[in-house]
C-alpha cells in the first residue's frame, strides 16, 4: 500500500520546482515588507513631530504676543473742564509778588544777593510808583523799597536837605544825572535814597530803601546799600518800566527827600 501511495504522490508533484528557493523568497518578501512598514512608521512619526512643532510655535506666538493698543477717540466734552489737581504745599511755587514788573526785575537780584526777598503779597503799585515790603529768610520784616517816577521837564534843582534854597551838584554819566541822599544816623528811620534824572526828557526817578523801624540795629538797616540804591535809580530799565504819562504826584508813597518842582 505504501509503495503505490508513494508512486502516486510522485506523479502529483512531478514537474514542480524544488521547495528551497520558494521558502527563501517568502522570507525575503516578508523582510522587505517589514522594512517598508518600519520606514513608513518612522516617516509618519517625523511628520507628526514636525506638525506638533509648527503648531506649538504658532500657538505660542499668538498667545504670548502683546495685544495691539487700540486708540479710541473720546467724544468732545460739553461740560466744564475738570479742575487741575491741587498742588501739594511742599511743591507749590512761591507766589510772584507782581506779574510783569520790570522794576522788580532790577530790584529782586540785589535782594537775593543779601538773602532777602519781597514778602509774599508785599508788592504794591500805582500811577508812577512801586513799593515792596522786604523780609528776611525767617519771614521777618526788613523795611521797604520805594520807587517813584516824576515828570520834570523844566530845569530842575536837586534838593539839599540842609538848605531849602540851595541845589545839590549832581553826578553825571551816560545821559543821566543823580544825587545820593543816605541817612542812617537815626536808628528808628535808616534811609538810603537816590534821585536820578534823564537829561533828554526830564523824566526823574527816586529810589529809597528804608529799614524796619524800632526793630534793632540789624533789621533797622535798609535792605539795599547806598550803592545798590544808586544802581537801581540809574538803570534805564527802571525809567522804561513807567509809561510816559505816569507821574508820582498823587497818592505817592512819601520819600525821605521829596521830589518837588
């Protein structure tokens, strides 16, 4: 029985190729498929990683970037403008004694050099005259400074306090003539004064610095020296500070040596 079966089987597989090469081919195809699948998986992983990186960058840029500032036009205010915030006392500027006072612009630097100043609210003015109350750094009064402008067109005689009939001999320079009248012997009324006259138009200026009365020797001294009073009286800016029609005749502060026709 076995012998005939063997012969039958030999007839069936007769002409078939040997099995060894087919088995090797199957294994080669399987290995090739595995390599292809591995390469496909790696390529897909790399693509996925690239997509993740790109998405992460885009999301990070959008989330972390500052929002642009948008300008919105406000409607025009129809009500009163809001008041400015109050200034702290420590930062508040000291009030100016007088606005646009050309006379004070000449006087103030001289006071600052002597550590004095015009007291707040201590500046007064009128037709042809200015008056400044002076204080020290502690706020104590140091007397007054008075400036007056007079219209003296005719030949004018500088007064002599000791002799009402005499005329003082003035000093002359740069179109001006002037006389100093310093009197600091009286401790209750120490005064330094200069009267100056412009030769071309007869305009005359009197400047007087008087110390504080009954306040002791130091505070009784005038705020300006005699030379400084003369400097103010002969400064063209002081003449120009008064209008041509101003004349210190009515309601004018009194001067130690008055200006009279």
